[in-house]
């Protein structure tokens, strides 16, 4: 397997150089910020220990996690249906699932806002029942859910599609119900995709800004806080908050990626 | 036991089954033979309620499962299916075999007893705790069979169960299936493209070609009296010739084929005088030199036109005004010292010949 480590092919070498540009751009941007921030450590520490910053990070990551938990419950069944069935209008459903990917996020924000505001179609009855979305934590979760759903659903659907239908058929011929088959055969073999889909969706959720501020400017998520700091205190203050968030995200994603190594099994493929 | 009527199945634009009828009685072993891609597997999956038909009626154990969809799982649990590919789950042999009973929430002790008993029967008791994935293909298929049989199905569906298996595993599977049929009265429906297997195991055979079951009958009827040339071709009839019915005398029909009169031991079809005369190569006796004394009604002289080896037989084509194909063993071919161009005679009993009405061909 030595060829895996070398790139003797001129084509691969040139592709790598071209592809390196995009990686280089990211590295350059990060280094540029890091050098600036690390040149003033005391300010960075004071920013990182600022309760507003900590709160915003906790709210962002927590709401993202909430959105993912909801997706696990309502997105997983949809992914299975899309993976295993063929029905008239499936293309329409697929397009509807993907809409949040294409839409400008301000539009997603308006859609969510109109639906969940106090006088909104769903917002009004829920408000009457005691749930507030405007400028409230649930509003953040709903906005995140809306924009991250396609990433989760598509990823999990791909996982379900990779489970051989044969295995499901065998389970069913042995007397398993559809649901038993799903729980005992399909889910265990798709854990890795579900995990990856969750990470993708979570990443997408915590990065959301436009859709969130439409419905919930408060409590601050990290993007709102950075924007707010930028407009009120300038670039130095806001870039410090940004750097703290970058460090937090890095830590979280590294831990999650490490976990994927030990998640799920692939070896039941026929 | 199984009553399927007018079953159709469409995948996208393609109609895979066009109105299949089949009826299987309790305790029967029904073979379904047909070329690859003829819809056999799809039909079996429909019968085992893994997929619903697009139209048609299906009754199993007198339950109309098309109308009573809510009874599908209950009915499916009285049946079992073995697939062509050995499919085992990535766990121990024991756990694999126990699966069906676990789905049925059977008690632990009973599972333990049944699993061990079945593994003994398929000769895999020593692999109880091995990972099923580490076994050979044939052993995996035996695990799969044990896994089905442990649920004691009243109907067993077999989808080409021994394709690509070693002879020992094939034999074990055939033996077990026929024994389960005999001892427990298990109804069996088996897909196979191995016609010898079909003849060996099945009491009745259905021929499925192009998404339709064209003929159902005893192995003898299917192989010696196919209803169309399409079936005749599929079941390996070597000789199919155009003929014209001349007359009928004492249970014997005289048919003219390329200027030669052949005597056929059955009545001509009623529709027309134009017929196809068919007979199998193994029913043709071939000789050289002086014509032997034989009771066969049809004795023709000709010259050997072609010799081809299809071990363990040799396929000889003799030109008797029309080509007659004969199958002889390699040993007798050697003894007769056959060569192309050599004069030879063939004899065919009238009872070995079968007539198909020409008009039926247009339907196929």
C-alpha cells in the first residue's frame, strides 16, 4: 500500500496543488486571526471568561444539540422511507427536503418567523399553550432545525440505502415485522451514518445566523454576539469572540470525529 | 394452501410478472423452473409476502392477504424462505439460527433446544459458537436453512437454494427439504434453473418464462410433453421439427416431416394439421451398420453431420433428410467410432414423440 502515501502521478500532483489552494485559504485565514489574537493573550482570556461569551456558546451548542435530537426522532423515519420506497411524488418530497439548502438563509428566517411568531400559524396556538418562539430559546432551535434538516436526512438516507435489502428480507422472512427489522437490522448497521449526519447537522445548526436573528435576536447565539460586538465595539472585540468560538468548535469536532472511529459496524454488508 | 391469481408486478416501467396463476396444495413440492430474469424470484417474494403484488389475488392458508393486509405478518410467520445467496448475519451460528424464534418471542430454553437440534440436522453442530461469516458458502447456506426450519414453517419457499453450492451442501439441503416434506408435510415451492434438480425434488413443476407461468404439470409432462416450443426449447428438447398430420390409425398419428413419415403415439392436436414434432435427444437410439431389431416405430437412415462433446454425453446430429439430434454416452460414441460423414441409423419410439399445435406458437 505504499502508493497510497505517494503521489507519483503528475495528474494527482497537479490536482493536489490546485486543491491545496482551498485548504491554504482556510489555513491562512485561521493563522491570520490566530496570530492577531495570540498577540494579546490577556484580552483573549478576558473575552473567553466573559459570561456573555460563555452563555452565547452554551446557548448555540445546546440549541444545536436540541435541533439534532429532534432530527433523530423525526428525520430518521423520513430518511428510511426515502431510502426504501418509490412512490409518486417522491421527487417533490426530495426537493422539499432540500429547499433549506438552496434558500438564502434570510428567507429561511422569514419562513420560520411567519410560522412561529406570536401571531403565526403555529406560533399562535403554541403561544396560547405557553410556548414562545419569538426572542426565545425554542425559536433558535426551530430555526436551526429548519436549516440543518436536509444535511441530516440526506446523510442518514444514504446510510439506510447502503444496508443490503437482502438482510432486511431475511429478517422479514424469519418473521420480523417491518419495525423489528428496522430496529434490529437497519439501525445497527446505520449508526455511523446517523452519527455523521448528526455532526453535519449540528455543525450547520451552530453556524446559523440569518435565520435565527429573524425569530430570536435574543438570547444571543454566538453569531449574533459576534455581529453585535462587531457593530458596537469594533473588529478587535468581535474577532476575539470569534477566535474563542473557533477554539470551542475545534475541540468539539475533534472529539466527535474521534468518537466516530468507534461507532457502528460496516461488516454486515453482503 | 397457495392460490395465486393474475399476479402482476411492475418495477418502474417494466412489468416483471404479467398475470401469473399458481395453485399449490398442502404437502406438495412445487418446482418453478425458468431462465434467469423470468420473474421467478419476484414471484416467490410476493408469495412470501415480502413485497405486495401490483394487482391480482393471493390467498395463503385460506387468508386473502391482498384484502387482509393486517394479517400479513401473522401469515408470513407460518412460512419461511431460503434465498439463492447464503445470507448470514455477522454473529455466531447459534444467534443466526435463533433469530426467527427471537422475533416470535419464544422462551430461551425452547430456543436453545430447537437451535441445537436443527444445527445437528444440518451437520453444523460443531460450529455453534463460530461466527457464521467465517463459514464456507455451502455451510452458510446450511445455517440459513436451519434458521428457516427452526421456525417450523408450514410453507417453505426456496429461491435457487443450491445455485453455486458444493455438491455436498446441495445434497444436504435437498435431502433435508424432501424429508421435511415427507415427515412434517411441509409444503415446498422451489425455484430452480437446474432442471435435474427440478425433476429430482419436485412432484409438480411450473415453467415460468418471461413473467408468465406457461405450463404446470408433472415432471414427465413438462419434459416430455411441453405445450409449446418455447417450453420445449427451455426444457432442453433437442429435436423440434415442422410436420403435417397425414392420418390417424390405431392410437398412432402419422406425421410427415421433410418428406419422411414419423409415427407418433398420441392424437394430433385438434386445431390444425400443421404441427411441431418434438422429441428428446436421449430418446433417440443411434447405431451404425445394419439396423438393429427394435420395436421402435421410427427407424431412419442418414449420415452423421456433426459431433459435439457436452460431457458426460456426446451430441450427434444425423442428417436423415432433416436433422435428428441424439445423445449418446462418451463410451458408446467411442465404441461405435463415430465420425462426421459416416452413415448411421436412428430409431425413436412412437411414444417418445410429442405433437404441439402450430397455432399455439403464435400465442407465445
